[in-house]
C-alpha cells in the first residue's frame, strides 16, 4: 500500500521537470510540518502522516497531479497552497499597472492595461475581437522549451488567420526565481534561443498581493483544478475569446500544440 509520502513524491516528480522539483519540495516541506502540527493540536489523527523529509527517486510510473484521486491530491494541493502563501522566491514585487483594482468593475479582458516590455501600459482594448493566449513564462524553467512550441503554434495559426490570433507572454519571477533577468535580458533570450516573434510583456507578478490586476481577474474567471485559483507554476495558459471572456485554462504540463483545437474553435467564431 502506498504511503502518503510515496503519493506526494510521485505526484511532484511526475508533474514537474527535475530542475523545478527541488523548488516544489522547498515549499512542501515547511508546509507539511505546519499541517502535521495543526492536526496534532486539533486531536485529528492522520491515517498516513506524510513523511516528506525523505523522498525517493522518481518511480518509473509517476502519478500525475491532474489525474490522481482526491485523497492523493490533499497533500500536494493543500501543502502547495500553504507553502506558496507563506513564501515567494521573488526578491522584489514587480510593478503592475493602473488597471481596475476592484475586479468586480472589470467586465472583460479589455478593461486591463498590463505593462509592456518598456514599462508602459498596453490597453487590452487594442486587441478587441481577437483571440488571445496569455501565458506566464520563465527563462530558466524546465518548461522553458515550450517557448518553441508557442512560437510554432503562433506562426501556424497566423498563416491561416492573420492577426486574429495573439500570444502574450508574461515573464514572472515568482516560481523558483526562474526569471531573474531584466525585461531587455528576457527579450534577448527569447529571440536568440527560440526566435520568439509573439509579444513578450514586462515582468509580472501573477500571485499574491502584488499580482497584476489582469492576472487576478484571469484566476477569478477560470479557477484551476478543485477550484484553486492560484497559478501553480510557470507556463500556465489562459485562452481569451473574441468577446473578451476567458474560455479555458491549462496547466504547465499541457503542451502548446495541444491547444490548437480550442484556439481554432474560438477563431472560427465571429466577433460581435
């Protein structure tokens, strides 16, 4: 019978690339201790306490975070949430924009003005009637090669639909400090290594009190698995339709090419 520790170890190893897993454990371990203490204080017994301090190497058939049972998900999702709320690897909060601070006043994607690579506000209303894929990115992540997949997807759909499809990359340093460079450094990295021609915005926080208003709204409109709103890691993806509403959200593990079908479905719809 699998222990809770084994389930958590397999989940983390199965979802995150090896270079990212150590940061996930850095969040899980302190949170595990806090959670265990809370159960002890309340008198509630854990049937299988998560002994996370000693983790085995990734097994040959890792359990995926997005397919395991609710019982298995408790340890990872609750502990990730606790750990992320208590810690941030970002050394400084990233400057946001003057978009609506009250999310209740935002009716659509077009109400926001995130900052571009030069630190200037870019009105999303300029993209009205287009289909947009928003992605939080990083240059030193195990998922960074997805830049190549995003560029391929962008060029493929651009040939058929012209400027009706837009990708916006939002570099973020909140996950393992994997986007430490300046906006200029990031632009150069993307162009030299992946030939990126889609728009890369300025560095942006996506979680916590410093999260950009646009990303607060995206998370409210389309929560993740089990209703959790927080961005879990680099390269989560949000699809915005021609009407300015969020149509889909996908995890870091979803490759860009897997999104072609839902994007095409939105592109085929006429703008109102």
